[in-house]
C-alpha cells in the first residue's frame, strides 16, 4: 500500500484545531462567560437577552418601590398625627359639653380647637420631596383656608389617583386624594371641626358636633388602612423581586457562565494535544533512503 | 512534484474546495455581523430594557423634570442603537459588495491564466513535448478558482474547459470569458457573463458565501430591525397620543413616525421631542398623574413586532443570527475534514516519495551498471578476438 509521503498539511490542520480549542478555552476563562458571541450557543444567547431584560425590569420595579415607599410612610405617619389631633379635638369637645363650664372657659376651648383645626390643615397639606401627598394628581396645595366655604376650607386638588407597576401586571395604588381622605360626604373632617368650633362658641349642639368629629375620626382611621396595606404589599413584592433577581442571576450563570473547572481541564487537554502534535511534527523523519546510499 | 493523477479524485477535491470556499465566505462575513448582536452594554436589547426602566422611574414622580429628561435620554440611546446597528449592517453590506467585485476580478485573472496554459499545453503536445509542468500549474490554478466560485471541469482535446455549475462558460480551450460586474438598481453589484445576470446561480466558492450574506442574510436582519423599530415607535407613539404633557396638552409623537412601509425604520429612528415637559405622562391632564406612563410601559409586554414583545423579538433575532453562524461553522469544519482526507488520498496516489525515487534510482543504477558490465565484457571479448593471432 502506498501512503501519503507528505502528511504535513494534515498535521498542521490538527495543530490549528488544537490552537482554536485552546483560544476558546482561554477566552471563556478570561471573560468568565461561556457565551461571548451569539454563535457560541444561539439558544443560550437568546435566553440571556431575555434574562437581562427581566432582570433590568426587576431592578426598575425595586427602585420604584424604594422611591414610593418613602412617600407612603410619610402619608401613614401624617395620618397618625391627624388621628392624634382628632382625638385631642374630641376630648376638648367632650370637655366643652359639660354644663358646669363657664363661658370664658368654653371660648378658650374653642380657641384651642381652632388651633387643632389649623394643625390638621397643615397636616393635610403635607408634602414629600416637593409633592403634596393629598392633592390627588394635581400639583397644587390641596387645602386652603377659605372663610366663604361652608366648611371653612377649600379643596383645590383633584380626585385623581396614581398607581405604579411593581411586578408583571401587578399595580399598586399609591395615593388617596385629599377630598376622599378628609372631605368625604358625611365624614368631612374640616366641616366637623368648624362645627365644633362654632358650637363651642355658641354653646349649642356641642354633642352633635363632637359626634360628627368622632365620625370623621373613624373615617380617617378606616382610610389609613389603605396606606398600611399598600406598604405591606410593596414590602412583600420587594422580597419577591429580590428573590426573582437572585434566581435570574443564577439562571444566567447556568446558561452563560463558564464552567471554570471544565474549561480549565479542556484547556490543559488541548494544550497537551497541541504539544504532542508539535513534538510529533518535529520528530517526523527528515531522512530518506538517499541518506543510506 | 505530481505527475500521476486520478481525475475523479481531482474533481472531488475541486468540489469540496468549492463547498469549503462557500462556508468560509459565509462564516467570515456572518462572524463580523454577529458582533453587533453580542451581549454588551450598548446593544439594542439593553437599550430597550433601559428605556422601559426609565419609564418605570418616571411613574413614581411623573412631574419630575430630571426623570422626564432621563426618559428622553434613554429614548435617544434606544434610537441611536437602532441607527448604529442598521448603519453598520449597510456598511458591512457595502464591504461585502467590494469583496464580490474583487473576487470576480480574481476569477477573471485566473481564467485568463488557465486559457494561456491550455494554449501552451496544446502547443507542446503538438510538438511532442512533455507538458506536465504546465498541467501541474494549471491544476493549481483550477484549485484556486474552486476556492472562489463553483467550477465544472471538462477535459477536451484542446485542454480543459471550465464552466460554472449551471453552464456559464469560463474557459474553452485557449479562450477565457471574463465575468463582469454591474451596479444593480438595489445598489449592489450583480455578476454578468456575456450580458446575462448570473448572480443568483452562483452556488460555490467564497463568492457564493459572500453573495448569500450580502443578498439574503443582511437584508433579512435589516428587515427584522425595521420591523422591531417600526413596531416599537408606532406602539409607543399611539400610547403617547392618548396622554397629556406637563402643560395639560394632548401628547404628540414620542418617536419620529416611521415610514408607513416600515422599510428604513431602524436607520431613521429618532426621538421626536427634545423638551422633557412634552412627555405625555398624564392620563387626566393633571401634571401629577402617571396614568399614561402605565400605557407606555405596557408596550414592553405587547406583541408589537410579528406578534412578539420587543425583548422576545430581539432575542429571537439574536438566536437566528447565532445559529446561522454556528451551523455555518460546523459545516465549514466538516468540509475541511473531508477536504483534508481527500488531499491525503491524493497525496498517497500522486505524492512524490523520496524513498520510492531512491529505490527506483538504485534500480536504474544497477541496470546501468549491468549494461555497462555487458559492454565491458563485449569489449574484452572483441579485444581478445582482435588480438587472436598476435601471439
């Protein structure tokens, strides 16, 4: 049988294949990534695109939750102060209803209740990072003292509500407009306060006025639950999103991360193979029959 | 070095070289293309995600001017990513077009040389001289030609005739037929043989690989980008129209409206507004409302391009490009293994073995020695015969 007397091209091709494997392994080790270009693993590369998108979305959700949380906490603590102030107003009203009280004392109580009313007004106008919390979606000071209004206070905000997306298809409402919070029909806080002040001044209908302040108190307490709920929902979602992010990064690592141990041994293998091929090529007999003639 | 030839084997090698040339041209150009779609901080996929993340931030404080500016910046980056990628595709297509022209010139040079060699070989044969050196040279040139284009070889009395696989004559005897390139209305060079457009019929050699990427792959990717860009821009614009800007006016276009056909949407993508207050975040006209941001965000999950959400559509595009390259590379590897084997086989038939030649040389030397010995003997015998009577 006649064999190819010049196998050098074959050997060169083999050496090049080894070199290519070695280069691939080194690139994977250097970048820590198994997929450095789409052709390394087309399906994996497509998955990585989707993982990156979902991970970026989860990041955005988390950052929104962080931002909006401050606003919700602020609203909640403001409402807590409102409740305290209303409790004080009720106590003052009850005190004013006792018949033994002198006119001067009752007027002094009315004065004090007026102070509470002003406090409530400033609480209802509270703002967070320059935004009024209880103005609906309007960017104006929501409650303005107005003697012409029957309740003594005018609402300049609107009834708009905002909600933010904090998960796939999961929206959380993040505000209650001031008119719903403090000026709902039948439970109008400022009207109740106004009535209390007038009744203390005139010493008539104090009991009725106190009971309508109580009603406002119950109503605000009930509405406050909204913020508590929103904060709880967001905090649960925060935990979920952090878990999701962790999962996504693990998934990405599985799909695209280099198997360092595997790649390292592949590198050693291809190095050995290349060394062997080089040695073999070098050892190939240089002589021929001519040398012996 | 080679004088024994197996013509069937030579033909197989030529065919395999054409195959390999084809895959080489294809993989080489596609590898350049896929770089644009490798995971990086500036690719289209990342820019899409960043744009929607900026909208998400805006939804927490819709009247905030710096957040609004953030959305415009992200939208600008998104548009720029589409434009850059699209422009790079065009650039690459133009480069491939140059390669096509250069390859055709190389083919013309080779066919002219082969025709000249055919002539010399015929002349020498007519003068009863051995033309092997020229035949070897011609085989080398036909091999080179096989790397460039699909060639069929026909042996005839006046040397070899070469045609492309669909029968376009390249060389007939001592005549060669130059190919010609002409600019097509589509802006790329088409290949003509004697006035006939043969671009679509070329099926081998690196020319076929270049043509496939230039005429099918790049336009295909370009189309997908246009679909995605137009889908995104249209969906975001129509959501934007339903909202109100910071001043309470109805929203206009967020992105410059893409061409109705969608063609060129990627290369011309641009943000339509520069004033951040014009972003229509509000759904009720009040500046603090974020209702319309939700509508814009919803585009992230809408089937805006061929029924798929933007990130999925882009992921599928990355998959298609990646698998084109990896399939091509696998075929390239296979072709090079087959070619290696065939060449080894040719070597075993036609390669010059020094040992064999040495053995032959010794044999001839021995024969020469023996013949010389015969002459010496005859000489001695004659000598003896001439001097017979002298003693």
